[in-house]
C-alpha cells in the first residue's frame, strides 16, 4: 500500500518530448540493492545529458523505460545503507552520481559517492560531480595535461569548463578560456590567464601553439580548434566524436572521453572534495530552481548558454 513513508515526490516523464513532459508525481521510493545506499536528496545538478535524453536524442543506443525520472548527480544525506556497503554511515552528508536524482530519494552506488565537502552547501555540492569528474578525466586521463603546458578550454564558463579551468590551474598549466562577453570576468575569476569572447573573435586567429584543447562545445568549434594546436598536441572533446583523420592530417591528435566508471567516481570526488575544502577549487551556481520547476531548469540548460551548473533544490 502506498503511504507517506514508502513514497516520495519525483519528477517523471512518460514520453520523449519537450520540457513540458516533466511532471511532479508521487511514486514509490526506489529500493536498495547490494552495494547501494538510499540518499535523501537535498539538491540535484541539471546536466545537458538530462534534456538530451528527454528529447529522445539517445534512444538508439540508450532506450529508456517510461515513466522515467531524470537526474544523474546529487547531494544529500544517507537514509539507509544496503548490503555489501562499508565506509558510509546513516545520516552522513554525501555527494556523487546516481540515476533518478530529480526526486526526494535516490538509490546511489556507494562507489559513486564521497563525503560532501564541508565548505559547500548541498546546492553547491550537487553542482560538482559530473562537471568536475568529466573535466578531470578529460584533462588528466585523456590529455595527460602537465604543469607548464598551454591549454585552451572551449566553453570555459560551463558546468564542465568552469571546473576544467580550475583543475588545470591547480595542475600548473597556462589556461586560455573562451566564453561569451557576459562570462569573461567569471572565467578570469576562476584563474584563466587569457580569455576570448568567441562571438567577437575567431579563436583560431587569436590563439596558437597550445598543447591541449578541451572542447566542451562540439561541432565545428572542435574542428576549428585543431588549428590552434602545436604539432603533436591533442584535442579532447566531451561533446561528440572528434575526427581522428582530420587531426592526423594536421599532425595533431584527437580523442574523446569514454563513459565514466561508476566504481571510480567516488574516489575522484574524494580528491576533488579535498581541493574544494582547501580552497583551491570554487563552486559557483547561478540558477537554482525548486524541484517542481525542473522543466524550467531543463529549458535553461537547453539554451546552451550559462555560468556553472544549474541546480534543483529538493529539500532544506
Ligand atoms: N562525455 C562526457 O562524459 C560528458 C560529460 C558531461 C558533459 N558532456 C557534454 O559536454 C557538453 C558541455 O557540458 P556542460 O555541462 O559544460 O554544458 P553547460 O553547462 O550547458 O555549458 C555550456 C557552455 O558552453 C558555452 N558555449 C556555448 N557555445 C559556445 C561557443 N561557440 N564557444 C565557446 N563556448 C560556448 C556557454 O558559454 P556562454 O554562455 O558564455 O555562451 C556555456 O557556458 C554538453 O554537450 C554535454 O552533453 C559530456
């Protein structure tokens, strides 16, 4: 029987479509499995992945069962611990990756969680997991970024780019970031030494001889970025597949970033949390919506222009 103690409010959609498909409904709470914990969600980040999945763009390779609750990252408090989980306790504040986080409760693999950085509110912590771990994997795993190297980040103000700028500066790289005029000061405040308004200046005319490009925009932005690399340099894109043939023709390399490994996410978030708590990485959120307004949050994310991550505030 459905009652207050075994149900929750959750955003769901019953068919592919626009943001209006997102509705707030009372549904059963998700069930624990071995290796997972039940998290009382306080906040959930909104990622481009969420609205792309909702439109049906990924239906060929990732079909979903309806009704579907969106959301792939959260911050909250552990309510219950499943079998085969160690290192976490009930009532502990955590952040990390999970499915169906646009809800009052979500089940998360324990390996995808880490203690919430003490310096952050829950809203801020929910803005970190996907952006920061993607930037880490792209810069350090795929590109092998080293101290002293020159890096161009296309889309430096976004949910991934804003962490990319800070992680690269922490590593000791020289960072050049692109953004629209309204976000240039923000990108500079994150530590970028040079900023370029991509709407005013073609980046390939303003930049040259970089060791690494992180492309978070995709399409022709990635392809034009090949021109700014030094011979042997590398373009890493997180938005689509780069053309390895075109890169080879220019004497440079191109790589994508594979799917994240849930078993490694928690470990990365512990390292990133330490950087946050020691003040080396800052988290800025500019748009917070209540859970019931997930549709507006999706629409804003879908506009493709913004600063940092959009967050759904689920509970105080
Ligand atoms: N492979 C993976 O594992 C992975 C993981 C996360 C994300 N992604 C993908 O990566 C992309 C970016 O994600 P995100 O979360 O960072 O998105 P986001 O938070 O929506 O940020 C997008 C940013 O791109 C900037 N931008 C738009 N057009 C630009 C252009 N022509 N040149 C330079 N900057 C431009 C915007 O800045 P302005 O407002 O200043 O225009 C905005 O700050 C998405 O396609 C997402 O699906 C992939």
